[in-house]
C-alpha cells in the first residue's frame, strides 16, 4: 500500500535546489512520485518518513515530517488525446515563506583564498547554518540558517582568527564597506610610501655603491640601517606579521604568512651577518635590508591599487542603492509632510511630482505620469502610468503628478529584492570557482614546503656561498607565490559580471547559473506572455445553425465573466459593454472547458474534444476550426441546448520584437523551440510567424517539465523561458530557467535568471554577458595558474644553469603585487562590456 508523506524542507533557495532534492528522492526504489517546492515535498510510495528525511539530508538540505497520509495509490489518468489549454485555470496556492533567515557579515582580516576556506568552514560548523558563502573580493559573508544565529556566527569567525560584524541594513553595510575601503586604501598608500622611501635608495645604493656587502668600514652604518629597516617593517608591514601570527595560532597559513616569513628571513639573516660577521665567510656577508623594505612597499602598493580597482567593481550595485530617495512626501488629512523612507508604512498615501524618485512600491490612485524605469528594467523609453498601475521604488518620474498608496516597503520592495538577489549572486561560486578554492586551501602550505625543499637542495648542492643562495631561494619562493590572485580570480569576475547584467535588467540568482548559461544550445519558449503579448483578443465569431453572433458572445461571456484566464478575459472584453446574463450551476469540465445554465439553457464552452464528450455534432465547424488554427488562433466552440452555436477564434498577437530577437538568437547558434498547450496546427502557425525552429504542442502544464527532461536526455543543454505559475516546474527542470520580470512570483522564484525588461532581446543580452563573464573568469584563473606555475619554479632557481642568475626577491615582490592587480583590472573590463547588436 502506497502512502503520501509531506515533508517540510529547509535550505532550498532556488529551482536547482528543488531539482536536486527531487532527483535524490526519485532515485529511491520505494518512491513512486515526488513533488518538490522550495519549502515542502509531497512523496508517494512505500518509503518510510525516516528514510526520506535521510535522503534529503544527504542531498545537503534539512527535512522534517509535516504530515503523513496513507492512501491508496491513485490510478494515473490515461490521456488519449493531447488537448489545448483549458479556458479556466485552477487556483494554485503559493508556497509559504521559508523559515530560513539570511545573515550578512563584514569580515576583517582576510587576505587570500586560504582565509576564505577557513571562514567558510568556521561558519558551516555553527549549528543551524544551512549555507555559507564568503566573498574575498568584498570581504563579506552571506549565511543562510535558522533564526538567532547572529552572535554564534560572529564568535565562530573570531575563533577562526578574524573579525566579523553582522550587518542588517543595506545602507549601513554600504557605508561601512566604503569607509573601510577608504581607510584601507589610505593605510596601504602611506605604508607603501614609507617602505619604498627606505627601500628604493637602499636598492639603488646596492646597485651602484658597495653592492650591499658588509665590510669593517661600513658595519656600523649598516647596523643603523638595519634598525631603521626593522622599524619600517613594524610600522609599514606590521599587519602582515599580526595576521601571520593569528593564523599560526589557529593552525593555518595564508598569503600574509608567506610575506612575513620571506621578509623576516631576509632581515634576520642580514642583522645576524651585521652583528656576527666573522661567523660567515667573506663572500656570504651580503645584506638584504632593502629586500625586506621593498617587498613590503611593493605589496602594500599592490593592495592599495587593488582596493581602488575593487571599489569600481561594485559600482553597479552602488548605483542601485542610490536609486532610493532618503525622504518621501506623505499626504495626510492635515496636509503634506516629508518623512524618512524608513518611516513609511503600508497603506500610506504619497505624492510624486516631476523629477521625484519613487520611494516605495505602490499603486497609483490618482493622476498620470511618465516614468523612467531604465535602472530597474534596462528599458530606455519612459513608461506611461495611470490609476491602477504599479510603481516601483527607485524609478524616476519624468513628467506628471500622481498620488499612490504604499504596497511594499523596506526589504520587500522590488528594488530591495533585486539588490538582495544581486548580492547573493555576487557571493555565490560557480563550479569552476569551487575548484580554485580547493586548490587555494592547500596552496600556502605547499608553497612553504617547496621553499624549504628548494632551500635544502641549494644548501646541499648549490655553489658558494651556499648560505646566501639558500636564503635568496627560500625568500623568493615565499614572496613570489600569490594565493591572492587565485582567490580573487573568480569572485572579481562574478561581482563585475553580475553587476553589469543588473544594469541591463538581467538578474542572476547565482554564479553557477552564469556558468550553465554559457554552455546552452537549446532555448525553449513558453508561448503565452513570453513570445506573445499575453493579451489575447477575439478575432472572429462564426455562427452556426442559424444562431446570432451577438447572442453567442453574450452566452460565452456569461460563462467566463468570473474567470481570470486570459482567453476567458478576451471573450468578456469582446462582449463589453453589454450587460451579461447570470450563469448558474457553473462547472469546470476536466480542463477541457466550462458549462453552466444561462436563462435555463445549458451552455457548453470549450474545445472540440469537449463537444465530442457531449455528443455535439461539430462537422459544420471543421473547416473553420482548421482555417482559424492555421491562422494562429485558438478555436473555442460554443454549444447551447445540445447544438453547436458558434466558433470563437481567439488570438494572442506575437510581441513586436519577438521575430527580430529570435532571429538574432538563431544566428548565434541556438536551437529555438516553442512549448505550448495549443493544438499543433495553431502552434505551428505561431511558430512560423515568430521564426522558431521546432514546436512541442499540446502539452498540458504538468507535462512541460517532462518535455524539458526529454530534450536533456537527448544531450541538449536547455534553457526554459516562461512567465507563468504553470511554467515553474519546467523552469526548475531546465539547466537554466529564465523568467520574465512581469511574470508570476512563483516563476521568478524558481528561475535562475530573471529578465526585468519584458523584451526577448534581453535573452541574448543575458547569454552574451554569461559567456563574457565565464570567459573573463577563465582568463583570470588561467593567468593566476600560469603565473604561479612559472613563477615558483623560476624563483626556486630552475633557470640558474642556463642564466647563471637568480630571481631577486624584490622582483618577486613586484611580480606578486602585479598579479593581483592584473586579475582585478581584467575583471573590471566586464563593467564596460556591451552585448553585441
């Protein structure tokens, strides 16, 4: 006996989480069917609840029993004929809000990818944490988990050797990050200037003066320089040594460890030679004070330039934050007054005039205006708004004056949700970035091991003076290695790419979606509201059996006057402004149509299959049905008293830009498919008009995900583009789900990418930016790998047999600083990227 078990799920944040849990459950032999949403799963089969919970947890999420119902397994419906979409839609209940909370932390003290791994591991070990993402580029962390975790998260980060602070307000976060960034850039700048002021003259003197060799005549002078160098190392490079010590106490090693070991080794060797010169052969009395000062100066200079470049990468998000005005004009019975936006409450009436920015989301009650929504949707042309239309926070009123009622405030406005989505995406990591993190986790210990091994080899088999060569080799290897470039390669590209996408009205849910979007070969489009305008209109009414057209329209509208289905609304609009008769004993007939009594007469409205079920002769309409279907219209039949009365042709016009946008996508090499519930004749007519390659027609909403799965089983990488509730399963099943921003909340929540501009050309923008971002990411990673793969062996002296020289530690320090600057600068090129066309 099968049973149905309902589980409450935690930790699912997107459609691909849903897909992973669904696949994990359906792989069990004792599960017959699994329906999964963001916060619950309904499983049918003989499996026990404990076994199901274990399966969900093995997939990386949390589950608990919500309700167990034992019932006979229902017989599957046998579908003998694929039917067009029904005229009425069942009301679907939206999933409840998840109990999962998000926490945003600012982290201080991170210097490389090794730090990222340590902080992430520390956060994930806190009870109740479901997901933790640490962003080196922004020195921040985004944590998903249960409530009341704030204190525990901060303590976990501090225990790992770093400082942390919980940030609840986006504006506060921005101010703190900007303040911290300015202070850091100023600090790195003066520390660099101080170290280079000492190091440069010493290096020049070494090159053209006494070659940095200690003699009896200059011993005391060099001793004084050694003390000054130590003071400069403490003042200008103290942060390297403090960070290295904290890491050592926590059993870890970071980039700062390499810098601290390299510069300290050079100074200790030099001061030892300075104090006890007789303990060293004359040829080994070389001093390296300038190396310690120059390395600290150059790396600090690199940090300052990197900090400046990193600030540019967040400009796209900062511009979104600037869209919200600080105050709003509230209309009360006592008059108008300005209030801080934080004091605005739901239901308040606000006034906007020319030049104002919309402070919160709301609905216009009086007036008319033109609004610039470019920063929100990427749409360059102003949009006309009047009573009943929705306003979005951050948009600019270019002309006019309106009164509107606040309907969403604070973090619930569209703009706030966009900012949150962008920030989450910027904190996420694609698969390629996770590989870099795994390498970075062992990078520093490996470099230290290579430095020690190289030094030992040179001490044993190197030329005289072996001690000098040993020191130079160990110092240079430690200094040239750059885990920072490796750690920044992925997050910098993601921050720039996701931010640039947002400027084009493309919202990316996570970085993995960008990577998947760059490999797509097939694009599947929902018809209604995606390829078409989503506003069907009656294009023809053909009467039969001596019936009157007006009477037919009245009866049809009477049946559909309470329905929200687009086809039903088209019939009602066509009947306006006539007074509609009342409909009694209304019924929805198996998704095929509807019936009711109107004036005592039984009226049936639906597709040909419904007429056949009721044994109504439709032969007179067969030619018209085919003719209208071939013209791209949906034929709806009306019967009264058991007799065919009329055929109503309803057509949803193709969106004006669809053909050009699809042509552009086809030229880019994508296979274009339309997925629709329409009958094949109608669907093919629309596909020909739009310029699509293939059509999958007659698919009921429940079968759309199955259609996507079949394409994937054929080896295709598939994107689904839709906007309705019934598209949500297909959006989740696809490799990349794209939802139109004007679509349903469920579709947007399920999709990996949201297109805020309801324009199919934004699809090519999204795909182009995804490819550019992945290409940039690969460039950064390849550059970082090549730099370290070549730099470390050269520093270890592999070229010495050919050149007879070793790499100077100062040159190694400059190369290390330059590698990080190169990665950040390359990522910032994405901020200027323009999709082709």
